[in-house]
C-alpha cells in the first residue's frame, strides 16, 4: 500500500505564525507498507507518486530536487524533480535527475519519463525503463520540450508530444523493438490537419484498450496578440454585450479558461498510419465507447442552440454518429433535449424522449427507430418532478454483451428490453419492487466490465420508499422469481465494492447513531465483520433519535418528514423546536448527520445534543406558487407537532439556506408561528433576481425561474403577478419574526444584494433583523473556514435567546461597529 503522509498540522501552523519562508515548511512524505514483510518505507519531500494498475511491485514517485537552488533555470522551463523507481519487495531502487513527469504501462512492464536539461537552450530526453530487466533506453532527445508521456496497456508502446521554439507540437510514438521514437504528425506538413491547426498541448493523450489507436487533441494555432507601444493606462478595457452573442458575457468569462485550452479529439491508427479528426468546431464534444476500441463515436453539437440557454433548460443539442476509421459524421438526432448515449458496442444510439416520456433506440446503420417502453404499463419519467419543465427519466442500468439487451429503470423495478423491438419486455425484478415499494438499482461490481453479464446473478441495491430500509438483493434474470434479499435492514447502505480477485465485499452503512463504518463480508453477506469503529466518542454525548412523521397539509396532501429528538427525550417536558427544510429530505432517515460546524444549514445532531427537537418536513411544489407551497407543508407540519404536544407555541424557530433560505424569508411574511428565523443566502426579490446573473456559472437567473428550481414557470412579462406574489420584499410589513440573515459578499450563486434588500426593508420597518456577511465567503461557507464555527455559535446564541429565553449576546444587543471589527466577536452574553 502506498500513501501520502501530510505534514503535521500543528507544526505548519507554528511556522505560519512565525511567518517562516515557504521553503522551510515541512514537505509531504511517501509511505509504503508491504503486506508480506510488514515493512514500512518512508521518503520525504514527495511531489507525486503512482503505481501500475496491475502486475508489478514497482512504485515511482517524484521528489524535490535538493540541488534545484544551485541551478539557474531557463525562462519558461518546467520545474524538474528527482524520480525514484522503487521496488518495496526486493528493495531495489533507481534514481533519475531532472525529471518533469512519468507514466507506467497498465501492466507495469515499462515506465516512461521525461528529463529536461536547463542550460541556455532547453533540451528534452524521453526514456523507457524496463521494470523486468531494470534497463534504461533513451528513445528521444531533442531541443525543446517533451511532455504528456503515456504508455500503452501491454507495455509495448509509448507516445508523447514535443515542441521546439515554434511552440507548435508534434505527436511522437515509440514501439518496443525500435531504438528511437518517430514523429506521427507534424503540424507544418500533415495533410490530415486543417490549415492553421496543430496538435494541442492541452488535449489528453490515451491509448485504446486494444492499443491499436492513440487518441489526442488538436486545436487551431493560437493567434499571438499584436504588440504595441501603448501604456496600460492608455488602453481601452471594455466588455461589449451583444444580444446576438451565443453566450452572454458572464458565461463567456466563466468558460474562458476552458475555451483557451479547448482541444478537439483526433485518433491515430497504427495499422494504417492514418490520422482521423473526430471533433471539429461544430461537433466539439465526441464520446467513444469500449475504451476507444469501438468503430463509432457519438458527436454532440450545441452551437445552434446556445442563445436559448439563457432561458431554456435542458439545453438542446444535435447528435451525430462519427466513424472512427474515416471521420465521416452523420446527423442522426437533431435538437435533442434529454439524455442521449451510444451503446457499448456502438450498434445503437439510445435516448430518453422527455416529450412522450419513453426510451428509444436508433440503429444508425439502417436508420430504424424503435420505441422500447411504449407498451410497458408503468411510467419511466420522474414522478416526483415538480419543476416547470418536462420531467427526466429514472435513468438506466446499462447494456448486455453485444448490445443484445438494454436494462432500464422505472420508479421501482428494472426492465430488460430488446433494442430491436422484437422480443417482449421483461421485468427482471418481477414487479416485486413496485409491490413492496422498494426501488431496485443494479450495481456493477466489476468496474472494468462495460456491459452487464446476464449469465451471472445480478446484485441490486434496494431502498424502500416508505419505511426507508435499504440493503442489497440478488436476482437471476434467467429464472422468473422475486429478487432475494441478501441484507436488508433499517440502515442506509452504500458504496458496495468487490475485491478484484476474490469473492469479498466491503460496504458502508449508517443510521442516525451508526457512523460511516466499513463492513466486510462474502458475496452472500453471511459472514460479516465490522472493520472500522468510527466516532466511538459519541457515547459521551447526548445523541439524537430520529423518526418518520406523517401528516396532511392544509390543502389535504399527504406529507412526511423527519423528527430528531434528544435520546434522553422526556415526553412530559417542553423542548424548543427548530424547523429546517430543503425540498425532499425524508429519504435521509437513516443517514448519519455527523456533528460539525455549519457551512450554512443547522446540524440536527448538534441541536438535539443541546436540547432541541429538529423537524425536517418534505415540500412538494405547485408551479407558480413555490412560496404558498412551502407555507402549506412547513406550517401544517409544524402545526401537527403542536397538536401532538411535541412543539410549544413561542418556542419554535425556522432555518433554511439558499432555496430553503428564500422559503424562510417568504414564510415569515405569511405567519407569526415562529419565534425566530434564520435565512442563509435568501432571494428576497424575484423581480430583481430574475434579471441578475448566477455568477458562479455565468448563466442568466431567468432560467431558474422559468424552467428550474424557483418554479415560477413563466417569464416576468408573461406573469408579473407571480413574481410579486412570491417575493418576500413586497410583504415585509407583515413580518413579526426576528430574523438572522447570512449573506456573503463572495456569493456567486445568489447575489448578496438580495440579503441586503431583505435587511434594509426590515430595518426601514424597524423589525428586529441582523445580517452576517462573512467577507469573501461564497454561497456556502468554505469547508475548512473558521467562519463555520463562528456562524454555528451565532445561530445557537440567536435561537437560544428567542427559544430558550437565554440572554442576548453582545453582537445581538449592540452590534459590532466597524471600528471594533477584528477586536471583538461579541459572543459575551448580556443580561
């Protein structure tokens, strides 16, 4: 086992406090543990390491070059390291200087690496190290830079790109038995390359699984910027937005880096010495099958529909079949909106049509189109979908060998369908899932196998949509019978993995009290061992219990949610209740909410441990009325808790983040049920938000309202009343609930001006309101930011004051004036 050893956190912190120079900080190390000898090896100064996929005991890794300071590097030359090739079994070691990168063949028989000499002229060497004979062969040496070295699967071929001063790259290959590499494609004289195109230094290079082809990227030659004598302050800097732009300027900015390094897939055939272009400026995205061994690829072109991405979703695309041998491209499916794929053996294009809500195949050789699911008496669209666009599918399991059958999911079961449409569809789970409310999904235990083997029993994940039990079942496709349970319990099971060469499994399972431990067993789950014991310290704390609760909404709809209570809950006592929500969360009944500082939502375990009850209701939405829908589900669910004596009026708070934050902001304009509320990153004004930008992605927020989560279902001109109805800002005069807002100035998802509008409106109306702006923080606080702990403290102090009658904290009572920022946090409680 090879692993990275990180530098001690406390030591790094001490050096940061002392403002030590970067070169004095401790470096990571490589650790290697040998099972047989039980020896451990450690190497300091690690940069990176790698091992062959299979069949070799060698480990290769790059280490800091200790002599680097003594060498004067040429301008723009890559950084070099020491390469160590080490066999922890034989304890043999080989070292090479001035290495920039390396790569193993899949079987580990050979290792290729690039060396750079940094004199006045940069020179590159490409070497092959034979791990069996432990010999070194130099296959290339030239002025310029070589990079992106790769090895094939069998350890017989290598490829890399090379550039001289022109900065234009050639693709070089080497085959075992030859002394030197050869140039496959040179930009200046290759007939296969369009004028002013070149091999891309940014494209991925990879061998097909049978090693008969190399896939690589090409791109137009970069156009150098014209030199001028203008000073920076004399130059114009302006962004020109045009209504005809395919993408709006913010989207272009987000995609700029990607576009600057965009490459277009090409392939080199060893048998014919031929280069074939598979992608171009129209068909920019090309997907191969069978790890590059297939005869066809799927081409995707979306350029004709880019303008519509401002307001329409899912995005349209044209689908092409691309011949790997000739490069010929044939349009087979114009203007598709949902999923489209190519079967593993390349015989069929298959897709989900969201208009007629069914699955189809197309034999692209003869043009025959087949409806796969029209005669199956169940739905294949997502029945829980409640956004203002056509629902997508439940997806699919995959294909069988030679593309003979396609396995597709409905809500509960799995169907075997004939892509030719001749054989009658068969439910391979025998309808057992629908009868028992169990959702079955296939698990491919052999990750390298690209098709489903029906000659072997299939392992299925199982999740009960009613009681939330889960586990694993087995079914035999060749015998008509119900799936057989292997393990099925009141836990949440996931991440099932099989040992490659043994009939052993590992998996994880959780409950509200069972952490994410690893479990180990055989294929029939009869002999099971727990191999980790995480969070054993939780027995020292009050932990939550959780139960599934059900009620009817004010509009008569059936609803469910989660109710967390302290494990020492006394039904004769009254507890403060916090309500949190985000769409549909009840399937997390058996999840393990580990206590941790908040990035924005409340943590059920933290609050239950501190004497709170936490209620998480599901919400289902009516398009056009997301605010009223939230009120119907959240308020009715909370009222049900009051009616049962679980919640007490005057001791109920509400909290939500982002979409949930919006609903908190809306709900408190419609009811005074809640004694305190906290909204993180809320939209307060749908009219101003509609015309704004989702800056993280660069897309217009229009699409969120017309087609997606915000669920208005119309443009602002088609139905302005809905935007006013659903905007909290227009109803703030009704608010009686104290509100704590978190909205950060680094939020690129929901503009923090939305939080400011909410704050300023309530302040103008002289309602109790606070706004926390964590400087530079995004939509959710960064994972390891100290701000997480600060937010958790302030939210707890806020709810403790209003729901537990605790004294206010200084920051609540008197605020923190800017002149005191950084000098005090204001946590002190003020009587």
